[in-house]
């Protein structure tokens, strides 16, 4: 409702001043529909004189529609160039909006709701949760997630990477957590599971096949670009990201994993089961567990194995850090066996060094015995070198062979001096040796050669 005075002013401006509706609305600061309503109530016929201005793209609409029907993914920039060459003078920004409106959209695909039997399937995947700084190293924080398809009971464990060794450790830890093994493990086509795939011809990672043979499950990758086939683990990752990890504080990786285990056993297990909202996940898992396969007697060995080449220094480089070895094992290829806590270094089947594992970068993890043995070996070598120098410096201590060489050298010097006396040229050396003094200090030999001016004419 507007005031009576305003209605009267609208009628006066229309009849007396012959103002159009738009001018009346602008000057009185009311909407044009209000002006039309007041005039209509007063019996004034208001003709709709709105005209649609022809668009400059209208002559080219047929060409645009035909081209998009033939090439549905053609870029708007390329289509604009084609239309511009045919005489279109409009701006590219407005043209993109027109193309977006006319571009044919693919038909929406409908999906069946997948259901599984108890104990039949589990879904597995990695998820990136940022980065973790350890000393000078910045490592990716990866979450290994497994969720049982029937009960939706999930397992969550964090690792400092997504390599094959962590992939195997995640399986072993998950099966130990569930205390059973499902018949089928569903993956996407990640490198740790599938090395090569052409259609239905799949070449699995040999390490995964060894794990599957040990626990007696079937590894099954989903079809290419079909993430919907493992939607349960995708939703479990989103659930863990929002309900567990968001705004969570932790001291280190061990503390984070301890909190994740508590959350899986508590809040995650108490949530309603999506298949049966009237029951909790824990209750459905108790129903599913008898249908799972039993664990083997021994867990699968999941030590990380790597062959490393050792140079001249007694250090082995493994996972960005250096570990000492005995000095008599340099310049060869050794084997490193690593767990999350310990690094063992083997020469063949012999364990030559054991160290706590470091996840830093550029750290030198040393055993004092390795360094002390190398220092002692170097000192012993220095003593032998000193004795050898003493034999060269003191002729009386030389072996018979060395004395023969020295005698030949003395005769050579005498002949040289005799030739110099006959020719009148100065002989060499111009000084004679007066003494040889040898001293041994701190395992090294210091030889002092004292010479003075000659007292006779040679």
C-alpha cells in the first residue's frame, strides 16, 4: 500500500504532464509495477510497449547449435573465432555465456544401489591429509582407510607416505584390527595394486599377490574411472576428515594413530549403520564377523627391503638419512631391512648393524663402536706408515735389500763428485750430510736432516 497523496501525484503526472511510466517510477522512487497498478485502478489502459531488441548473435545461432551438436566439447574460444570470421562483432565474454547455455549436456547416468553379503567385501583407499614436519623433513601425511561394505565398520591408520611398504602394513594392521579377513578387497587402479591394465587384462603388483595368497583374499580393482563402485570408502574418508581430523591436535604420528584407533572403536562404531538406521555399526559388525575368514597363524612379514650401495665412508643412505656400518663393509652392496621403529643392515645373511629408524632428513644415525673401530684402524695404519718412514730415514735399520740400494746410490754420488773434480765444475751436493736425526712423536716419524758447509775440497 502507498499513500493517497502518492497515488494522486502519479495520476497527475500521467494525465497532466504526460510522463511515461518509467519516468514516473524513477522520479517518485517507486517500482514501475506500482505505477502500473495505480493507473489500472484508476481505469487507465496502459499498453505494454516493451520491445525485444534483436540480438547480434541471432543470425549465427543455427551455426553455433549445429557445431556444438557435432563437437560437444569444443571450446568457446575456438567457436568464437569461427563465428568472428563469419562476421560476428560481439564481445567474447557475452559469447561464452551464450555457448554455455546452448552446449548440449550429457544425459544423467543412473546408478544401481550396490548391496553386499556379510563378510564378502571390504573397500580400501588412500587419502591425503596434508604434510607433517619432522626435523628438517616435510613428509606427506597419508591416511590408509578400509571399510567393510556390509557393516560399514572402518579402520583408519596414518602413515608418512603411500609407498608399497606402507600399503602392506596398512593391510596387516587392518586385518589384525578386524580379527578377520574379508573374501574380496576392492581397490581403485592405484600403482600399489595394479601395475598395468588393458581392459579386463590386469597385471597386479607381485607384492600384493603375495599378501593376498597369505591371507586368502581376492584383490579386485574397480573399472577405470568408476569411483562410484567404491563409494563406501570414499564416504568413509569424508566422514573421517570431517568428524575426526578437523581441528584435531596431536603431538606426533604415534599420538595421532592412537587417537584414530580410539575414534574407530568409539564414535565411528556407534554411528547409525547406513543400511539399517535402527542399528549401530558395532551391532551390524558383530553380525558380520562370523562370516569373515579367519586370520592365518602368523602375520604377513611387512619389513621394507632395499638394496643400497656403500661408498668409501662407513654410512648407508636409506630414506633420506645415513646409518653407520662397520668400516670393513664399505665399497659393496648391502641390504636394508626396515620397520617403522628399527633399521637392520645385512651383508648377505649377516646382520652387521642395527639402528633406531629416523624420519628426519639428512640425519646421521651412528653407533659409537663403528666410529671408534674406524679411528683405531686409522691409528694402527699410521704407526705402520711411521715405521716404514723410519726404515727409509735410518740406513742402519734397513733391510739387506734396502742397504744394497743405498750402497748403489752412494757409489753414484762418488762418481759424480769425481767427474766434477776433473772438469773443474762445482760438485753437488755443495754441503755434506753431518747427521741424521730421527724422532718418533705421536705415531709419526719426523726426520731432521742437518747439513753444513763442506770442510774439505771435493
